[in-house]
C-alpha cells in the first residue's frame, strides 16, 4: 500500500460536478452500439487556446466521467495534458508536461516517469476517447516512418479504401485506416476526406452526432478488410505439410474424463483425428510422420474458454497461440458469428471451434451493446426464434430484461433445443432465474447476489452488480443453511456456473502498484501500450470501504466457487477477456479447493459436455478430433505450465505456437 500511495496522483478522483461543462458550440460525438446510445464526448477550444474534451458514458451501468485539457507546442505536439475524473477502473487523473530543458514528465494512478521529449510523442494512459484524434492526425502527418511514443513504443498508420456515408450535411467521404503500435493487432479508425480523424465503428462506435446510423456500414467495411488480412495468415498455417501424421511419444498425458495424468504415453495424430493412444514406445510412426519427443512435456486436450465473446479475428488467432482450440461465446452478434463459422470452415480464418449464444435484453438505456433488443414477451420469443433460425447454440438473457419474460423466453429456447444462460435480470436472484429456466448462470457476482440485500438485487442492471457484492460479500456466511440449500438446488438441477473470477480480481484487488496476476506472465511479450493498460487503479471504492474490504469480498467470491464445486455444481472456466486470463482462472479454482486435475477439467471435458461436443473434443481418445496442445513442463505439478505452449493441434493441423504468438502480437513465450 505504501507503493500505491506514492504512485497515486490524487487521493480522490475529481467528481462529476467539478468537471468541465462543454459549451453549446462544442463539437459533439456520440458513443453508441446496436443497442442504442451509451454516452457523449465533446471538444472545444478554451479562451486561452487550449483544446478541451469532456466524456460522459454509462455502459450497462459502468460509468465514465472525465475531461482533458491539452496544450499544443509550436510543432503541434502536446506539451501539457491534464486529465481528471473517473472510469469503472478507478481514478482517471493524469498529468503530462514538458519542462524548459525539454524533459517530459508524466504521472498517472499507475505510473510516473520522465524522459527526453525530443522526437517523441506522449501516449496517454486514459482520457476521453475523442482526444485520440490528436494522435491519429499526427500519425497521418508522420507518414510511413510513424511516431516514437512515450513512455515507450512506436506507432504508424496505413490508409486504405474510401466510402460514402450520409449525415446532417449530406453525403460525406470517409477513409478506412489501420493503426499499429497501440495494441496486439492493427486497429481500424476512420478518417474524413482530408485524412483527418473522423471516428471509429466497431461493436462500440464513436461518431460525430448525426452520423450514428452509418456505424453498421463502416463496421462491415472494416470487418471485410480485417478478414482479408487474417485470411493470408490462415493460408500460411493451414497447409497440407502441417497435417502430416504426428507421433508424440513418452509424454505425460491428461486423461480429462477420468481427471488424471498418465505418465509415458504415446499419441498418434493422423488425418485430423487421434489415430491411436498407447504406452510410450508402443506405437510405430507411419512413413513420413513427424515424431516429437514428449519427455518433460504434457499433452492435454486443447483448452476451452467458456466466456469468450468472439468476433475479433486477431483475438481468435491469439487464442490459438495460447492453447485454446475451443470456446463458448456467451454473446456475439449474429452476423459476426455466421461470418466466423463460414470463414473458419473454408480455411480463411485460423480460429478455435466453438458454440455461440446471442444476448437478448430489454430496450433500456442500460441495455447490453450487441444485444437483440426486445420490448415485450412476444418480442422475447421472436428473438429466441431468430437465434435458432440463425443456427446458433444459445440464448443469453441480460440484466435489464423484464423478469416476467424469462420463463416464456426460456421455454421457447428449450423447445428449440437452445441453451439458456445469462446475467440475472434486476429484481431477480439467481435461484429465481434458474427456476425460470436458466441452464447456467454467468459471473460469480450474480451467484453472490443470492445473499445480497434487496436494494442491490433491484438495481443489479447498474454498477450495483459489482458494488453490492464488493460491499457486502466479505460478510456473507457461505455456510448458512440458506446458502447450502441454494447450492444443493443448483446441483440437483445440474445448473452450470461460469464464474469469470479473473474479471473481478483486477477490479477489486488492484491498487495501481502492480499488474494483476492474470496478465503479469505476458508483460514481457506484449506491446508496451497493452501492458501499461493492464495496470489499473482498481474499481472506485464505495463510501466507507477500503481496498482491503474489496479484497476480502473477492476472496469470498473465490471461496464461493469452492462451495459450489463441493456441492456438485458444474463449473466451466471462462475469462470474459482476451483469453490470456484462462490459466489464472484455473489457478484461482485451485485456491478455491479444486484439485489441479479438477481445475483443468473445467477448461476441457466439462465445457465439451456442456456444448454437446464431447463426442469429438474435450479429451484425448482414439477417433476424436485432434484438438490437442503440447506444453513444456509438468502440468500435474503446476498449472502455470499451461502457458508454455509449444504445439497446437487444431483439427489435426500441427501449428507451431511460437509462430502463432508472433502472428497475433505476442513476441515470445510468456513467463
């Protein structure tokens, strides 16, 4: 805590009422998605010539209120930046300045430093989204050489195709560009006809007021451009030479159905299948086969992330690089899902295989982005029918749903053979949702909602779904008769729980002094700007509580997973993140009381059974699809060895994990 106090910029973030108020003449951008509007960003010039920004957003109850003032130097580079306010990750306060000797100084909630300013440009840790226009315009001006960044890194931009959209001033020409250097992969941004920043248009959009309707068109164009890039990567890996037979001999093998590790095994992979499994040295390699010495290594079924919102092509590639051959997406847009399936089947997309659900939420300011929005019971049933007609796997209900629509919606889904899961709607407790038809509850905070005060339950479509468990979780008696009866009913019904502990760990336990454990192993192999973003100040503390209180409540969440497991409730491992967090999720299950093997089952055979795919994946057995990973080290002794992936077998293709890491933005093997 001493280090955190030394790093922090201020004791408390600037409250909303003390932030800048944009004038009526300010430029106005709108934050939106298919679900509707989520916020606003304004920009204007102050009387002294400085540029001001103000952002206000409520995304499903997660609130951001911040502002930014920028002073430009004679060469157009910012020489002073002041950011104030807060986000759902904590205090947004950030200060940057250049002194008379040409030395740049910066200080945020998570870091501080200084360096020569000459030839470099400071990249802010946070701030209103629209302020990125300054960097985008500077990248365009820099041309092919790009820009060196502070604290570290290098960025560049490539300008591509143009298109016309309609808006308040009539037709407008905009150009698609891709920025590299800030993330794992090239990120799309839109420029106007003069190559100046216009906005961005992914699942979340930031576009000038009046141009919101152009968002879907712009997203479709950038998705096609991204697909062309990843197609070339897929063709490089999915070659016949990578599908020749492979014999992995004398290897430690994880027997997922039995939950045990078998020493000195031999596994032959041929024609996309597990062709044979036997004792080490007992299988003869066919002519032309690649033979891999498995001594000191572990062969496991490919990993599953059961909470992976697929849609990003580069992210899917990175998932493979980290050993994920399968996923369950608990909410993707129908068009994105069908595109993934089609391109993967044709060999144009290198991605894990999996099952996809679609989110259904009530029309509401707090509705989930990317959801099918409904306003009645009849529309709820029609949305379920639409998911089935698209050939997808499940319906996921969300927090703003009318509780009265859950049972009829779930009944329709079950009639059609769909899986039913989701967040627990405001006003319901998890057991209410399960009795109404949920097959699965996502996120451990919604399970803890069973023990929350009614006023928290009634507002669980707001930030109360975290703030309630953070405040009261530490005091919940997990062994009370009521909670034990709750676990028993979940077990009797076979209700599945998707805890996503790694979502809550950084929010509840971080103080800005260190990278959270789920990301720390990747700190040396990820882009610098990504690593900086992994270090957060933690979710803003509620009145009267300390960070230690939040940590105690998170510890109770971990314990709750153990109680559920002890009662016989199925657990599936999911991250709701990059997917890089998966091994940490399994580590936390061990802390909860699961054995090493039981934890690994939650990311192999259990999700395979949940999705009905266990007849072809989730375990290493003759005749099954060869979705397998070879890792360096003994996983039975330490689950962290799962991060050391050497080979990924996907549908029988033998893929070099290091090459996959390089292609997906990771420079090497994580720690």
